C-alpha cells in the first residue's frame, strides 16, 4: 500500500496565498504588511477580565461546553440578531457556536454541497470559500462582479445557474474587495435562490465594519428566506478576537440537525474560554466596536490617499466596508502572484495576489488596512520607493 497517497479531496485544494505570503516574508525578514486580514487592535480589557475571572473562579471554564455552545451565549446571540438585524432565531434549535467563522463555513458547505454540485461564487471571492467548495468535491462557478464598483451582477448570476447548481456563497461586506453589496442586489439574489431552490450561505463576518452607510440587510430577515439561507457570523473582526477562534452559525432546524453532525465530527464544541470571551463581548460596552470602526475608517481614507499619491500605478474602487481594497496595478503585465513576490522581495511589503480570489482577481492585489497608520504609511513609502527604483 502506498502510505503517501493523498485523498482526492485534499489534493484538490491549496494553502491560501493570504497565509503563504507572511510565511515567505518571515524568511526574508524586516517586512511590513498590507496582507493578511488581522486588525491591529488588542482584545478589549473587559473581555480579557471576564475570561480571567472565569478561569480563576469557575471550574467549568476549562471544560467542554454543550456541543451547540454555552446556552447563555446562544441566547445572547439570538438577542443580538433580533436587535441588530431584525432576525429571529431559536437559540435552542437554530444557533450553533463554532470554532470561528471558518468552521461554520466549512460545516455549512460540507452539509449542503455534494460531489459535483455547482456553487456560485461572486468573484473576486474569498479564497477559502473556493477551497472549501473544492474540499466538499463541489465545482466553484465564478460569477464576475461588476468591475466599475465590485457590485453584484444578479443577471449574470441567473445566467450561470444550471441544473447542477446547488448553492451560492456570498460575503457581505466583501473580502477581498471591501464592497458593500446594495440591499436591492441582496434581495434580488434571495429571490433568485427561492425561484431556483438554491441555498445561500451568507458570510457576514464584516457586518459591523461599514463606513459610509447603514449595515447591509441580512437575508435571514427577509420574508420567505429562512429556509434558503445559512448565515455565518464571527466575533473575530468586530471585537478583536481573531486568535480566540469563536463564531456562530444560524440555520433552520432541518439544516442545523445535519450541520451538527459535521461540527461534532470536527470540533465537538468551540473552546469554552473563547465562548466566555464572546459572551462578555455581547454583554459589555459597545463603544469599543465603534472606536475600532472609526479607526478603520480613518485607515481606509489613508490607504486611498496613499494609492492616489502613487499616480497611475494603481486604480481602485473605494471600499465601503471590511478593511480591504483591491486595486488593479498598471506598472506591470506580470501575473499578480509574480507582482506580489516582486513587491515582497523588492520593497519588503506583504500584499496578496488577486489570483488568490479567482480569475476575476487577476491583475489586482488585495491590500489590508487593518494595520495601524504607521504601518500603512511605511508600507506605501516602501512601495513608492520601489516603483521609482
């Protein structure tokens, strides 16, 4: 027997360039990052204190929680969804606490997607959505976003539907483009899903990080959509809890009963200390969220100013949410991976090649403005010097 044989599922997927570029940068040394989506903010003090107190005083804090998550956390998530999004979900039957949003996404995709099923991905799309569909042995179908504003093209999405189409995965606000899809576009996509019997897996990781208007509509709140949408939420970006690995998933019981099988086989439960942190985040002051949002808005503006100052080297769509911008480069005809490597070696700045996000991302780089203003300025200073060299 060949012990080195790798399963077909795993051989089809790749490590994301988002993770690969920092590894390469570590070997070079002295790099600054516009790459991986990690906000610079420390976990808020009231969250840290709540976890420390629980670890000291409550023996349950170091043990497994219920498989579905701590009951008080699920109730708090339900209250949050109702107040923030007008979404009603039963915390006993329709809410699952997960190991970050990533486990929630994977559990949903593995549950919905059968071998050979086609999954529509508005593109450029989050790289891990692609790999998770491939891991489920599905077929990613890339539906181009509108180039002028990175908006959803619902007509193109409908043209892409075939008898083999099973689901749509959408991230709003968008990673990697920073676009905030219009409510009318999201509702039209919901209508499309209902008419064709599709499931929408809605990644709402960045829902609190919108800079120029109200948060986008959650399709769960739209009449008639609950059976057609599985929603993924995360504490990572909103509360500076990226390393704590805690998120949630909401779905109707018919889906949740099956998703729970994947969750049980892969994780048992989310880490209890992380769940305690999430509960403190929801129960504590919300001022920290607004402070982070305003800081990211200033960083967005700085990033755009610095891109503008580079003249015709880049063109871009101003992002309305998340903490990414995806400019097209005009100083090279090389593939985006090569351009990202050239910038890494020549300027010692981490960027992410647009090809990581599907063919529609080629010719672009994804830049994150999650770092502090000094890091953003230093990165653009280096890129500017490199372009002149």
